[in-house]
């Protein structure tokens, strides 16, 4: 979501003359878009700010200024505390206030011009350059749609936030506090943005939300539409080849959404459905509101709807009170589900969440040991999944030129990076690709060459060129 948010901030600033640069030294403005989900991500902000300040000092020696802003969930959670710890920060903007960035920057420019760093920071606090208001989904009405050039530069796949915030309050998680209550964008607004992306050449859209399958947006007639319904409407957009969504909560996998996996060919057979732990006792302590049996039942139903479905997940090890037996159950659920990929984390205490106050915290060394064991298992599964793809023909969206001449790079339905030899004219098309080898991080394939598929592929590319 931070990738999406950063792009939207860039879009908001483009009409004001800003363009992105990959060289920090040449930046007039640096926005550090931050994540608060785990302590490590949060702490990184302050070390980055130290580094940025050195670059700013070097620029000042050459008579140039650099404005530094902190955005994202650390900005939301820490607010003015950031300016107290890092007095050189010019502005602090929470995730719901991005549409106000141009104003805030203009304000910061006039307030800080001619002032020393410390005075500027004091002026920033005084003049309200810390904007962490929660005005709901208002920002989406004010953020401009991405410009065509920007969308093209970002490639053929795009993120699109449809839902923000969360009402679930899992006891480990800071999201409900930093991103606020659940808000869904109206259906028409989502469709407009999606059409704009497709007009600019996007072929695959991933719908985003902290709890994306809790989506319940209003359509033009005022009816409430769930994620399944939204996917149906998006699938009607000509030129859009693929749809995905992330991240989902098991209790929000409703019948319409599950049926959408059966009925919408554009919806990729790959589902990120975090379970966090394999132990019912820990799930209860985490306030996850479902059991392992419920989770397995959801997977069974999704696979019945779409038999080629592959699963992905998130796991937390070392939640307070997690015993060896609880952890063994986590290993067990991983073995049982057989994930195509999974993200594994050590439990990180987040101030203000119920988990932080629990007195049965797991020692750090034990968390590390469990994480390594879980990662081993997950890596083995991921490799096995890649290896099992060898010999299969998968539809690959060809996205870009590869590293070597004559090579293209793309993505399988399961988000695997695929490399193959193919002409550049096929970029932007979906091709049947026979997988011939699987490495650790990518798979290799060749375009299916039997006469029938070849003529079908050529047709597709001609349509794309036209
Ligand atoms: N809404 C999604 C998760 C969004 S947060 C869900 O309910 O599954 C993304 C992931 O970050 C979570 O799935 C969880 O695995 C991890 N995470 C969140 N808080 C954490 C914490 N305090 N410590 C470690 N990992 C955490
Ligand atoms: Fe956090 Fe997901 Fe739980 Fe919401 S459902 S509180 S985002 S882990």
C-alpha cells in the first residue's frame, strides 16, 4: 500500500512542478513514506532521517535547500514526536492527508525560508505542518488520477487501493490505530481509476486494502457492493487482462467472493490469506475471530471454486504465550496447506496494542529460533511449488525486456517472475508459456510453439499493436 500511496503523492505533486528523481542529492523535497507495522520498520525512519540530514547539509553548503517530510503510518502514530526527535523534519503527514500535501509544502516553504534548521522545525510545529487528521476517504476525492506518462513509466501492472483501515483489532496489530476505521471507496470511483489505468496501458490491477475483502462500497444506485461484486464490474473493463487482491481476512471470504474465483477468468488463482498461527489458543489470544478448522474450510471452498488455486500466507512466531506445542501446530498448518509463498515475522511489540500489555512475552532468542525453523519449511515449500510448475503451461503476462538481449520478463498467475526468449512485440500480452526450469527466485519458460498456440499468440500480439 505504501507503493501505491507514494505514487499518489507523486501524482498530487506533479501539477505543482515536482517530478521524481532517483538521486537523493538532487532532491528539493524528500518524502519518507513510512511503515509502522513492526518496530524495525518504524526505527528505520530515524536512521534514514539522520542520513537525509547529512545530504541536506551538503546541499546547503552549495546554496540549495532540501525539504524533508515524513509521511505514512509512523507519521500518523508519532505525530509531533517525530519533530521532537528529528527537529529538521519540515512536515509530518498522516496517510489520510496526502491530498493536502501541496498546500502543506507551500506553507512549509514560506515558513522556513531564511530560517535556520531548528527555527524552521519550531515554526513547522507552530504552524500546523503536522497533519495527522482522519478525514476518512476524503483524500481519494481530491487526489488527481495518475497521469498517463506516470502510469506508463510504472509499468503494466498497478495497485489500486479500494479499502483502507481495519475494524478487526487483532491484539498484535497497529493498523486500526494508524490507518483508522474501515472505509471503502465508492464503486464508481474505483472503476474510474481502473479505467484510467487501463487506458494508460495497465494490463493487471491488484486491488489493495488492509482488509481488502471487507470491502463494502456503494454503487451509483446506493447499493452496497462487496469485493466479489466489485471484481465482476472490474472484469468487464476491456483491455484489463488480470485482477488480483490483497490482503484478505479469512472471516471475510464470503460466498460471492468465493464464487468470483469460479466465474471470473481474469481473477488470478492465487490467494494471499494470512492465518498468523496454527494454534487455536494463539488465534484466540490474537483475537483473530476464527479457528484453524474455519481457515481450512475457507481454503477448501476456494479450491473447490478454482481447482488451480495456490495459497500464500503470513505467519507471526513468538506471540505472547506461544508454547513449543503451539509453534509445532504452526509448522503443521504450513505442511497441511502447502503454500506457494509465505511471509514470516517475529512478533513485534506495538505500543498501544493489547499484545504489548501481555505478561507472557516470548524471549527474543526463542522467537529467532522459531522464525528460522518456519522460514526453512516455507522456503522448501516455495521451491517445491516452483519445481512442480516445471512441465506445466502457465499463462504469463509479458511485462518488460529481460536482462539479456532477446529475453523478456513476466509474471505467472502465481506471481512468480518468469524469464523467457520472446520478441519485444509481445510485451503487454498474455502468452501460454511452458515452464522448463525453476530457480530459487524465478522460473524459466518458453512460449508454447505448437502451431495452434503460435497462431493464437500472434493474433494476440497484433491486437495489442493495433
Ligand atoms: N489484514 C491482514 C494483515 C495486514 S498486516 C490480516 O488480517 O491478515 C500485514 C502482516 O503483518 C500481518 O499479516 C502480520 O503477519 C504482520 N504483522 C502485523 N502486526 C505485526 C506485529 N506486531 N508483529 C509481527 N508481525 C506483524
Ligand atoms: Fe491488523 Fe489484519 Fe487484524 Fe486488521 S485484520 S487488525 S489489519 S492483522
